[in-house]
C-alpha cells in the first residue's frame, strides 16, 4: 500500500513539474472572480467585500481575518453563509463582510509600504489604517482565525486604549 502511494505521489510530482510554466493553480485562483465580491487594494491592505444586497447600504460591518499563510479569500463561503444567516435572523440588517489580506499575505504581500516590524500590533494598526483610508465606520465585529484572532484581539485592545485616535470605536464583538 505504501509503495503504491509513493508511486502515485511521484507520478503526480513529475506531471506537475513537467507542466507548462504558465500553468499554476495559484494563477487560476487569482484570475477567477465571483460577481458578489468586490476586490480592492489600497496602500494599506488588500481586501474583498461581500455584501448580499449591494444596492442596500450596509447597517453593520464585520472584518474577517485569516490565519498564518492564508488570505481573506479563504473565508468567502463562510462569510457569505454568515451574512445570509444574519440577514435571515434580522431582515432589516445588511451586513458587509470585509475579508482582509493581512500584511505579507495574499494580495497584500505585493504592497511595498508595509514596513517592519511585522508583528501583531503592526497588523492591527494596518486594520485601523484601512478603515481611515477608506473612510469607513469602524467595524462592528472582527472575526479572526488563528493568527487573525491574535490580530483581532490586538486591534480591539488598541481601540479601547485610544491608540487609533478619538474616532476609533471598539468592536462590539471579537
């Protein structure tokens, strides 16, 4: 059994290595788009917005933060499902989900202006800079997985201390 697994693994590796240089599963992911997502990039961070009814202004915003080596796009299905369930629970609410590519991850890895140190506090400040650069209201909810959870907690703590200015509002939930 182990020998057949090694053989099939070796066969797959040789097929991938002999594939044309222009083919890449990552290129396919980056070039695909979904009509309900709006992809954006600012000088601060890259992000995707998901809003189920784009013609309705959002009444609440959630930032969704990925884990180490991830990207915001990893959370598209989760975010759409969550927004749908929240709308079903309270039809008057229209949630905007902002799937953020944290510094040095996803499309934010191509941004040149994100200077060291590359730590949780800097990543949390990037979120505040994103809010300010886009002229958004502060997020009502910040959802974070793994490393994104650490960034979310640092962001909330910094908001509570007033590190981002008097206009910064503490998220209602983390």
